[in-house]
C-alpha cells in the first residue's frame, strides 16, 4: 500500500493520539475542574491506544493462509515491538531504580508479571499488549475464519470490561470477584494483550481487508456514526463515573463502535504521510514520561513548580513541546542513518499494491457481468512477485489464476493460494501425479497429448486449448472429432475450452479480420460440441487486449495479464479506454557527476560526443539488470527530480550515463526513475519497450526478477 498517496491521514492522526496519551498522563484540564479533565483524559482520549492497535491490524496483520512471507512479516513485527520494548525498559531503568522499584517488596515474580503484562514503567504496558495481541490474533486467524476470530476477540473484550470500567458489577458477585482476583494476580489490569488488544487488532485487520476488496464504509455514515457513538460513550463514561464502578476507566462498551467510525473517517483524510511521522508518534509515546520528569526537575531547579507543574495546562504544553523536540531530533538521526544505508542500494523495483487493486477494479468494471477475472501471474507475476500478487488478488475475491508451468502452479498452491490454477503450457505427462496432488488444471495442448495423459489413468481436471489460427499450442479447430473424443475421456475431466487471439492488440483492418475469423472458429467449435450434447465447460477467449478491443465477447473467464500490471505491450489506441496505473517502477541512483567539455566523448566506443559543455551523471543500473541496450545513445530517457534526462553513450553491464545539464540541483544520491513516476514526470514501461523494440511482458519480468523488490 502506498502510505503517502492513500493513508497520510493515518500517520497524522497517530501524532494526535500521541498528544492524547500525553494528556492522559498530565491532566491538562484539571486546573479547570475535575469533570472536564475526566471527560478529556478518561473518556475521549481513550481512543488513542485502540487507534495504534487498529493501525497495526490494518497494515501488519496478514491473511496468513496464503503467504508464508507474510508469516515472517507478522513475526518480524512482534520482534520489532520486542526490541522497542527492551530499549524502552533500559531507558527507564534509572527512573525505576530512583523510584525504589527494586527496593522493599520487589520480587522476581512481580518483575516477570510487569514485563509480560503491565509494563516495567506505567506507560509501557502498550508494548507487551501489542506483542501478545498480535501473537493471539495471528494464531487465531491461522486456525479460524475472520468472523470466528472477531467473535472470540469480542468475548475477550467483554471479559475485560468486567475487570475495568464495569468492575462494579464484578464486585457485587463474590464468586466473580474471586475469579477476577486470580486474573489480577497475573496482570494488574484487564487492559492488556489478552482482553484489550485483540479486538482492536482484528477490527483494523477487517477494515483493511474490506478496503482491499473495494468495500468501505460510506462517507455519509462516518460522521453521524462517529458523533452518535462518541456521545453514547461519553454518557456511558460519565454514568459509570457517577456510579463509581470503574476499577480502571480504559474500556467502554461503545469504544469499539467509536473506533470503527473514527478509523474509517481518518482513512479518508487527504494529505501526505511518511514513515517519519509514524516513528515520531511512537517516540513521543515512549519518551513523554521522561519529559514529565524533565519539566518537574526544571520546576524544582527554577523554583517555578507552581507555574510549570501545578498549572496543568502549562505542564501539558511543555511536556508536549519537549517530547516533540526530542522525537524530531531522534527521527532526524534515524533517517540520516537510513539515507546512508539507502546509498548502498544500487538499483531496485517498487511494486504498488494499491495500483494493482485499482487496475483490477477498472478491468472488472468493463467485463460483462457473467465474465470472471482470471489473473495471469506467470513469470513470477511478470516480475512483480507471484505470491504477493496472487495473495492480494485472493483477498479481493479473485479465485482463478493462470500460470505458464507446473512449477509455478505448485509454488502458488504450496503457499496457500486458493481457487483454480490453470497451467497454460506443456507439462510432462510423467508428472501427472503432481497435477492431481496440487489440484491444478492442465491445458490439453492437442489430441495426442490428451491421449498420453489419459494413459496414466489419473483423474485430473483439464482445459482444452483450441488452435484457431495462432498455430502455437492447441488442437486444431478443424479436427473437431478429436475434441469430441477428449470430452469423452474416462479419466480427464474437461472443465473448459479456450483459445488465444494472436493479433487482438492490433486494430489494422487485416488483423481485425483475422481476429474475427479466430472468434468465429472458436464459437463454431463450441456450437458443434453443444449440438453433440456435450457441455463445453468454462469458456475463455480474451486476454488483456481481447478485453480492451473486443469487450462485446461474453465468456466465463477473461485471462488478464499485462493490463493488470498497468501497462500495455504497445502504445496503440484501444477501443475501450480504461485508466491503468503502473504496478512496477524501476529505480536507481546517481553515484557520480562529471563535467564533460565540448568535443569530449563518453562511454564505450566513444559513441557519444558532447556538443557543448555537458554535465553527465553515472547511474548504477545497466543491461545486466534488464535495461535494454537499445536505449543507448539518446534512444531512451529517464527521470531525475521529475525531469527527463537523456541516456548518452552505450549502456554498460551495470551502469549507464545520462545528461543532466539542464536539470537544476542534481546531486550524488538522487534517485533516477527508469520506469514509473517521479514528481511531475512519468516514464511508462510501454515507452521503454517501444524505444527498445522489446515486448513489455518480457521487459517487466526481466527487470522484476533481477532487481530487489520493495512493496507499497
């Protein structure tokens, strides 16, 4: 997902939540009265930590049934929080010693309890809660459906309520009170990773999954829903306060409803976010108690305790300012280190999952209602990563995939991709047991191949490829009797029949005529089978260009590959206009700048001669990385700081030279965009392919497989 483009509001609201947490611990409105402060810090500000948890669920919690790589991300996130927790414990260790934590009454059992549940310093409870909650929800999602996990999490939250804001009910019942006493011997509060965190993690996860499928809460419901649920929570909180039922006022019945509407609303906020904002919010959360100590110390040293501490609003303001200053300094240090580390990256690709979702929705919108989307993820998802692509498509509800080889199909199935997986190419009949074992669908490439498969007497599902004029794979449309025999096989279960339109990307009259002939041959064969009482099964004839140039065709599937990735093989016009966004971008960086005098030459063969003094940049990407060498000597362009720079001289194996004379403020380390968007400029993959006289499918898969991939 693209944080900057779509979820900037989440990053900004995290900062707001960090300020709310400071408010909880400094009571800014106490100087105006107990009730205003209670409303702010004990009711309204209680959205802060649930929001942090929902963000984690939204971005981190995987659909662990389809991608082992996501398992690793889940475990890495728990590990990252663990490292942060350890650093925070060490940071506050001197204060713990100073406050007498390790003095009389200290026990190892109590320390373990604090580390696992309550936090070793009062605000650090969130970190073990997030770790435990992630572990619980991740395991539940692995074992149960989303709905079951949501119910379990809601039940745990309900149990937690009776140990928190509704403890007054528990205290009235001796048996229940004894039960909760047992809970409190393990954790001081039910606001922890077992009872509190799972529900909000799951809510964030479900909202993210629904958004992936293109479903989101209508805007007209968000604000009224947020206002009504907030008012109800306010009434609930004040009522509980008057009854004096709370043991610890963190959990309310209406809090989950508030969080659903609030989170959905924040997702609509426009504006750029960044990882730096995210990091700042977390540092403010971690460091603000230290700033409370600093302000109190400052008050003592200056004799201004009444002003700096007792005046709660001033106290809150100073703590907030100091916390943000400290966070700003620390993040600046971190990102400078990160930029240094980034310099070690030579060249890479960036994969936009957001653009993938957009393209699929655009293409689904032009398909006939009865035609389902069959996603082509061969060649490692055209270099974009087959597991990531297919996994996200599964989350969108797509359950039909096409691959080139048996190995590609097994790879998807082993990693949990559900639905049908059609092998478009030839598979050695000796491997028929693997087709059966992994529930794959094999293409019958011709009648003789079908007989070879049948001889093994294994029941497998197949689709028949019909050769209607391309003369690559497929049984000829002229040998109609062979088709009939294949459908009457004893062991082969024929589930469908398809063909491939070899010039559907061309609108030249002779190519259009040829395509119409192919279409006619295909449907004639279908009609013949039906006349013989044979149900042909699933039909599919269109690939990407078939959909865009022949949208009137109605089949059961449309096999969509290159268009799904946001590019077309040619820049020719198509009949049906859709807005496609590039999924893959290719980037590198400038490592040196040279001033080349007029008449001097650059590169192998002295192929480029400078006409006038030129500023030449060396970029760390070349033909070994998949860049077509035909782009040499001015045939290709790249983007630097949003402006086009011409490739000069011959492209080398791992480097190339570009002319940046007319681009201002270019410096070493600047990112160079070979394919993709940069500020105001754009270099589409199809433009690179046309300049290089190369097919975009091949270009994308080559670049995507040879370079490190980063997902957004």
